[in-house]
C-alpha cells in the first residue's frame, strides 16, 4: 500500500505590506517627502513660467480650509495670550523698574517664538490632518491607482494646491497673530499699568529689526512646508488598511508638532552675530 507523504502547504501572505514600515520605513518616508517637495516645486515653477495651470477650485477650497476655519481660533487665541502676557508683564513691571528691557524681551518672544509656533500647530491640526486624511482615503480606496492610470501625478493633485494655500495662510496668520497679540498686550499695559503707548512702540522698534520681521514670517511658512510633507508621507503610509486613515491623522498631528518644536529649537541654537 502506497503511502503518500502529506505535501507541505505553501503559506501565502494575503495581507499587503503597508508602505514605510519596517527597518527601512523611515528612509522610504524621507525619500517620498523629497520627491513630493521636488514635484510641488516643479509644479510652481511651471505655473510661473506659464507652462502649467493651477487647479483654482482646489486652491479655493484649500484656502477656506486652511484659512477661514482657523481665523477665529487664531484670533481668539492671540487675543487671550496677548492679555495674559500683558498681565504677566504688568506684574514684572510692578517689581522691577525696567520697562524697556522687559518689553523688548516680551515683544521679541511673541514675534519670533510664540506666534510662529501657534500658527504652525493650528495649521497642522486643521489643514495638515485634513491633507493626511484625504491622502489616506485615496490610498485606501484605490483612487490613487486610478490617478496613476490616468497619467495624473497624485502628489501634485493632492499636495500642490493644499501646500500653496498653507504657505499663503501661514504668512497671513503670522502677521495677523502678531498684530493681535502685541496689540492686546500694549492695550492691557496702557490701561492697567499706565504704560505710555510711546514707550511700547519704542520697545517694538528696538526689539524687531528687518531681519527679525522677515524671520517671523519665514518660520511659520517653513513649518507649513514640514506639515505638508509629513501629512503626505503619513497619508501614503495608510496602504490598503481602512484603519490607516485614523492612524494617518494621529501621526500627522504628533509628527507635525514634534517637527515644529525641533525645527524651532534648531534655529534657536544656530549661532548669530
């Protein structure tokens, strides 16, 4: 009687591999971020040269998403923080008769540290998370493959208009947030500490030179660039797993906040003359 040895069944892994996982996942993510940056940069250059056209409806939607929805939050937050800073500065001035030195330090910290970080976090929580969710949804549903099959660059399609709107609104929010915060601080000190407005304006001109004003708007725009790239990488990393959409949103928020803080720390450690 012939006895047949049982054949060993081949185990086939039907679970698709999620991108950017494993030991080399972070290298793949950095590579995708670099490609996304080059792709969007090329798109903007082609638009400036008149060789390509920007999706204006998508840009308008992105501007509303990254702009009007954040404007009330950044206005109220800047106003509240300005009043808090005014109250704390008043307490310091009650103890030390050094109004000029205190005001210069407060104004410099507001314009170069607080407002850029606040703008970056709010943009990350609204526009960055929304971009990651949209990118993840396209990836999970297979629409990303449809874009590729039709010859459409999915990164330019999703990131191009959104990144441009994030850059524009970050610039506008940096200016608006600084005006609201410093204005609220000055009004509080004028009304509650009887600090002459002329002294506050003098401290303002001494605290912020042209280079400081330029950096106060460049920093939030750089943060917006980091947020867009992080959202793109996390959205693509969702793979085919529906749970990856929620994970993309969470990782984008955490990664964006960490990137903003570390980038700001790196800038503060740079030697300056």
